[in-house]
């Protein structure tokens, strides 16, 4: 079995993201440098960033503390503010055998 969802197509550009990071003043410089190294030339990959992948990207194998979690949550919020929805929609098919928690999938 599978479920099909309609999803809006989003775009993001590095300059908008960078400007929003500077406005927010909540992202440490070392974290921003790591993000720039990874995403500046491919900002669309920011849209795929999750809390877990951001933690891994920025802090490696360390066990995250509350400060690291706050940095990642702020990054995710800035990404949400920086993206622009287009008028396009796409269908996303999710196979049930691959995912058990449908509520989490729907929110993503």
C-alpha cells in the first residue's frame, strides 16, 4: 500500500538565507561557515535538511546539548522563513512498507 500527497514546490536561494541568518543573529559563525561550505553552491539542499541531518552536519557524532539543539532549531526556522512557495504542486507517493509514522511524513 502507499499514500499519495500533494506537495507545494518550494525554492530557496543562498542570499536570502544568509540575510535571514544575519537578521536573526542566532547562528554562531562557525556553524554558518559549515553551512556555507556545504550549501552555498546548492541552496536547494537546505530544503532537505532535517534536525538530525543538521546535527550531524554541524556537530558530527557529538551528543547534542541544549545549545546545539537550539542552533539547529533556529536554522530550520530560518530555512522556513527563507523559502518561497511556487504555484506548482507535485504528487508524492510514499510506500507504506518504508514508513510507519504517517503523521511525521505528512508534516515533512
